[in-house]
C-alpha cells in the first residue's frame, strides 16, 4: 500500500517544452505553446503530462489553461495515477475543483490498488478536499481491491474530522475489508473520539 504519491523520474520528468513550462508555473508560456500547436497531452518518459505536473505542484492557473485547451484528466502515468489524484494528495483545492468541473468522470478513476480520490483524501486527512469530492458525488462506501473504504482509512489514521464528514455522507461503519476489519475495529487503536463517532453512527 502506498502512503504518498510522487512524480516519477524526479528531474528527468520534463522532455517537452509544455511540461517544463507547467513545472515552473508559467501560465503565459503554456498558453503560447498551446496556441502554437503543442500537444496538450504530450507525455514524458514516465507517462506524465503537463496537467499531472501542474496538478502535483498546485499550479491552478496552469491547470485551468491546460483544461481550456482540452487536456485529458483521465490519462494516467505508468504508476496508474491521474492528475486528480496528484491534486488530491497534495491538497490543492483549486486544481481539484478545476478538474472536476471540466471532467466529472475523473472522480471515479482508481489507481492500480483500487484507491479512489476520496480514499486518498481520507488517508491524508484532507477534510476540505474530501467534502468537495463527496459533494461532487464520490461514493463514500466504495472499496479498493483489498476491500478498504475511505472510512476505514480515515479511522485508521485518526482523522476524526474526515470520519465525521464521511458518516454524514452515508459511509457505512460496518463494512469490512478483506481482512475482516471495520472502521470501528481499526479506530479502537487510534482514539476514543473516533470510536464515539462510530458508535453513535451504528445506533
């Protein structure tokens, strides 16, 4: 299970002018290159696009410019991560909102372990991002390949604010992962506040 996301390849990631400009947050350069016919979805050797790089770095103006020129948020890199996942993990709200507005179906995309954007926001403790995803229709009871849910993840990390938010949006505290663990069972290790929230929801 991965606990963080990164852009693959480090400094080797940029082999197109567009990706280099997006990396530096140069919105006007990005606009110029796109107007000159640069491929908006050009990839580097690791499969990253300019949209992924801009989302990772929180360059919201660049993200919006790329989307305006038709950048595809559903493209994934070699590690199976999308631009939305990069924005979510790094807590870049403006980029998240821009991507969801341009491509609502990006919400349901999963990486190779079956984690959704909501699951990543839950495990990272990004409550505002999680609320935005839920308000856009994210499934609070979706499961990954190992059966984990956003609620189980938030409970296991002690993120009481995210737990409360998920419960308010209909997350089921009784759902089990493939090991038979529930949000309640993992929360018992983390603290009484979350246990109280889950007990109240189970009544």
